[in-house]
C-alpha cells in the first residue's frame, strides 16, 4: 500500500530524494535493509525513480542530539550530488 501511495505521489510531483526517517519508515520501504547500517546512506528505488535516504527519526534525534550532526552531514552530502 505504501509503495502504491509513493508511486502515485512521485508521478504527480517527482522528487530526487525521499527521506526515510526512523526505523519504521526504513523497514516499510527497504524491507531487507538493516536500519542501523543504513543510516545516512541513499538507496536507488528504481520502481519509484528516486533515491531513498535513511535518516534517524525526529524522536531519536531529540533523545540522542549527536544524531543531528550525522543527519545534516548525510543530507548535505546527498544534496550536493
């Protein structure tokens, strides 16, 4: 269901990246990827013609402020491509 929603949304309004914020979002879109090892990485979603960047959730960043720097670094590195 989520894949169909994203596909319809991206057809209407294409995006270069989607941010998967938190473990639940990562699991829902990238079923076979381990969340912790995927943080900060981008994965090509051929079926959606976009890249998915795995980021910590806002709640995780509030609980672990050190994740903020890591998150901004990941966003900057992908935005410059």
